[in-house]
């Protein structure tokens, strides 16, 4: 194992430049004009896998490319399936970036670039760990299968199509994902729970066209006003979701998990400072950490309508829109939540306008026992890599494809939290400490090389 770690030390500069090259590719899956860039990033990931010693290929299916790699075929050895993604979120609003979004820059020891933490840095670390082991001549005790998809940020169908078409070849003992955060700087985490998700889009329509607000204002319902009133009905003054049935069937935290959460060194003041908000707010009766990771939420992700350009345009808009996402916890059924949300929105829609609710992404919450053998091995690998034991924690975000892996392959997810919280994924100035990148590589060297 020391030989692999020595190889890593000898190639630090090259590996960092390789990550920078990867980050310069604007692989924005949500924007069609960047489809060629998503394909370039797939080719980059494939080349990295090939350099690490994998047999590789690219599967496109009905969307953007998923890269796959295979190393080892010894039936006597266990197999780890490693998942990551090479697509990134849009960088807008660009004016809020302190450095260019697709020109990686190191500031105070942190890489600043879109996709550095989510997920190009951590997923590339898994591949480079294999390169270190192979080049050092280590006889791996596991077979490895890699999937690096190009549609994670838009929930596309390709990776599911690939899984269903290759179930036998992808049979594995555990699923390794390096797409969650650690507990603090220098302190990794084993994430044993992810929240589920249900998203939807709402359109409220009124007049057949924009109307002059002097001639028609006060005589017909304004869709923007109606939508504002409507979304205000989703929560009470204490931050609790008011949708009927929203909290039904939620599984309460057991005593052991409550004790585990209470022992985590969560800093509320630091959390607030990271948000830039004037105060904390959320569901009454729950701690900030519980609201962040173990309670369901309903958030308005965007709301728009009418004229928003420079100067005034005095109109009654013809329509208004919003996007809503609900983060879900164990016990909640995404289909039932989507139905309950739709019923609430339709029932509470003000008179004088019409509403259309379109359902989008849905996925169940994920929970895995942190005491299973592979979880225990992952914890030991992180402790050797970081020099401190990992925290055991839930993650507030969602990785919907994990549900598909579990459904199709029946594989247990091992979620490695190797980057520092506050990474600003999906926001301007996304950041990823340089040392987290190398600690991620060390973690996977330890996990792949001693499993």
C-alpha cells in the first residue's frame, strides 16, 4: 500500500492539473448548447479510466453519455461498483462568481470552479486511486466496475437504461459513491442516509395575453399575485408544511441515531455564516441539524412571471410559474407526496386563474445500516486516509439514482464523505480544498487496496 501512496505523492502536480483540465470543460447537462461539452467530458473520463488500467466504453442510450470501466474479473474476489458523474450544474448567475466558473483557481488552498466538489473532483479521485494502485503493482483484492454518468444533474434516463441492460455484468457486493460531504474540514463522514425528492413545476394562467394594467387592472385576477398567494399556503408561520398527509408515515429517529446525531460537532453559527442569511429559520420544534438532514422540506426553487426587464412595463401578466422541490425522509412515498402537493395546489388556487401542475423527478429516501461489513471497511479506510475517525451522519441532499441501483442490482450504497462542508455546490463560487482531493484519492487507495 505504501508504494501506491508514494506514487500519489510523486504525481500530485500532474493529478491536480488533470483535475483542472477536467474542470475547464463546461459539461452543463441542463443546457442543450453544452451537449458537445458533455460529450468532451465523457471522453475525458474515459481516458482517465483507460489510463488507470480499465477496459472502457461509452453508453449513450436516449440521452447524454455514461462512461463505464471494468478492472478485474476474478470470481473469487468481491466486486465494488463505483459511481460518479461528469456533468455539472449551470454556473449562473455569473456575476456572483469571484473567479471564472470554468477556469479553476486556487484561493486560500481551495479550488474554485463549477463541478470541483460536485462531482468531478471526488469522482476523479476514485479513478486516480486505481491508477496509483495499478502503477505501484498492487494485486487488488477486489474487482472494480466504474460508472460515470452525464445526466445526474438533470435526472436523465441513460444510466438506468445502462444498468438494466447490463445487470449481470454489474453485479457487485457494494456501491461506492464519493458525492457527499464530510463532517468538517479534515474530518470525513460515512453518510448512511440521503433524503428523497419530489419536484414539480406550476403554471398559473389568467388572461389570454398581457394586459394594460391601467385599462384592465382590478378587473381580472393577476396570475403573479395568485401564484404568490398560492405558494404562501404551503407553510404555516412556524415553517411547518401545511399540505395534508405530508408528514404521514415518517419514521422517527431511533434512540441510537438521536445519540449519534447529538454527538456530531455541528456548529449552528458556522452554518448560518455559510448561508449568508440574517437568521436561521425552519420547522418549529426541530433542531437545525435535524431540519438539515432528517426532516422533510418543501422549497420554492424559483418563481417568475410578467415583466422583469429594465424599467417599467405596467401590465397584468398572462401567466406566472414556479418550481418546487420536496426533500423526503424514510417512510414518505414520493408518489403520494406528489399527489398530495398537486391536490393542495389545485384546491388552494385562487379564483380567476387556472393552474397546471407538472410532476418531475421522484426518488425515495435512502437509509443503510452503518454497521454492515462494507460500511465498516469504508470507515476504516477513511480513518487511515484522514488520520481521524469519520463521523456517521445523514446527508440532506438526494442522489436519486441510488434508488435505481438498489432496485435493479440490489446493491448496498457506501457513501464516502470526503470533502469539506460549505462547498457551495449548485451555487456561485463552488469550492473544494486541494487537500480534500488528495485525501479522497488516499481513501480509495485504502478501500480498494485493502478490502
